[in-house]
C-alpha cells in the first residue's frame, strides 16, 4: 500500500523574546511575526508604538499565536476570542478605554488583510463597551485669557495656545514648519486664511484660519527665528509635550482642573465648541478637519465669513482692537484721559464690537487701580463721568 504525502504548512510562531527593557526596567515582549509587522509598518511612529503595545498584550494572552493563523480563524475571533482577550485585559487591570482600543487594533489587522470582523449585536456590546474614566477639560474664555497672559514664546507655550484659532490635532499642529509661517500674507484682514491642511488621522482637509492674536505671535516667532530653515519644525519636540506645556500653563493660571484631564486636544474642543455656537456642525467640521457629508462643500472664502462670527469668542485681545488702542495711547502719552476719549470715539462707531468696548473699559479700570483711583464700575459706561471724576481726584 502506497502511502500518500501529507502537505503540512507550518506557520512561524510569535515568540516572546524579553530582550528589550523599558525605562522602568521591565522586560518588553518583542513582535517577530511578519504578518503583524507588515500591518504595523504602515502606521506613523506614534500610532505604531501604541498598536505594538496592544499586540504585545495579545501575545501574552496567546503565546503560540501568529498572524496567519489569526486570519484563518477569523470566525473564532468574531465569536469568542476578541471577547476573551478583552476579559483578559480587564483582569489585568487595564481601563475600559484601553480594552476597547486593543480590540480596535485587532479589527484593524483583519481589515488590512481584507477579512474584516463582523460582530452580532450582543458581541458588539461586549467588545465596544467603554466609559471615559477621566473627563476632558473645557476651557472658558476667561481661563484662556489668563493662560494667554502668562504664556511666552521662550518656552513655546504661547505657540501652543495659538491652536485656539487653528483647532488642529497634536500630530498635525506639530508638523507646522517655519516655511509655512513665512508663506502667510500678513497684509490681509483678519481672520487670515492659513491654508488647507490634510489631517493625518482621518485624511480630511482642515481649513485653518488665524485670528489677530495668532498673527501677532507668528510675526514675533519669525522675528526671533530668522535663521530657521523653511523645513524646520516650529515645535521641535514630541507631540506629547504639547499636553505637558498646556497642563503646566493651566496650573499657573489657577484653572480649576480637579480630576479632569488636561490634554492638547482641549484646544481643539475649545474652538469646535465655539464654532458650533455660531454656525452649522458641518461648517465647523470643515474648518477643523473632521469628516462630514460628501455633499457639503464651501469655499475657503465662504468659511472665512463664517469664521468671522467666532472671533469675539476666541480672541484674547479683542481681535487686535485693544492692542491698537494701547499703541495709540502710548503714542499720545499713556494718559487715562486720552484712553477714555478713544473709548468715547470708538463707542460712537456702529461697527465697534461690544466685547471690544468692554475690554477697553477693563484696561481703563486696571490703569485707574494702578494709580490708586477708586471709581464705581458702573461709571465706566459713561466717559463724561470718568473724566469728571479724574479731575476731582487730581485737584
């Protein structure tokens, strides 16, 4: 009897090789499977590091696993293995968000290999359940003003706050170069259109606009870094450092953080929240670079007109009005009387924004306080009362 040949395909196993050590001295499992490594190689560096951590946990869960057998056992992963892995992570003490993200990495692996996972409704509930353990902070305009006044360009904290007008993700904000800043036409009226940026995460175009606070900061940056090359990054550090700077700034400004998370993404939320107060959600999404309906489209000029409406809510210095007034007062001798007269003149103009007038009154109140002159806040509404009161104080 002739024995027939039996063809057995042997797939390489993922071996746990504790050769790498983390900063804390703990050993890190290496990933050696070619199928998984091919999937990871397509990602950006920061994303790859995160996904690698998920697959290391997966190898700990199933030490004999390899990418090819995962694909062959697709049905098994849909029915039970993803749920089992999530429970394993839960037992290890990982957060629900981490568990959900790890399952997302596995689904991404299957989708990349043209074998997407499909879960039933009950399975979806088990693998997708996640609650935000830490609430992200929402900055108020007053808090933003306090942080802005404490920020500097020497530590790039003022540049970090410029995202209040751009609303970009950390990775996209961190990729801005001096060449892009030099390409801005500063002769335009604010808000100035910075350009269309193809966002990295969703590959959606963001239409970025700059208010006068940001324009002034950029001009100072370019003046300080005249020797910088066009391809030099304005923020030459890791994107994670953006959140670190913002947290420090919020602490210095005595923002009531509590148990809330302070991350760079809060700047994106700050803009988006205010955009949706003055325009449709679709228009706001087109500005900050979030996916929207395919039929939705507006030109950059149309979006600029929409962005104008949000300037009073995001501008720290009244969209340049207060700075201009300060300069005028400085040229005329920096007297309170002159500032009050300017307030009266601008108050007569219909186009003057109420918020700008209020900010001018705040400057007057501060200058009065510095000179030890007490005056009721209600009197600041009447320039004649302020002038008469000043004369009495001086006499």
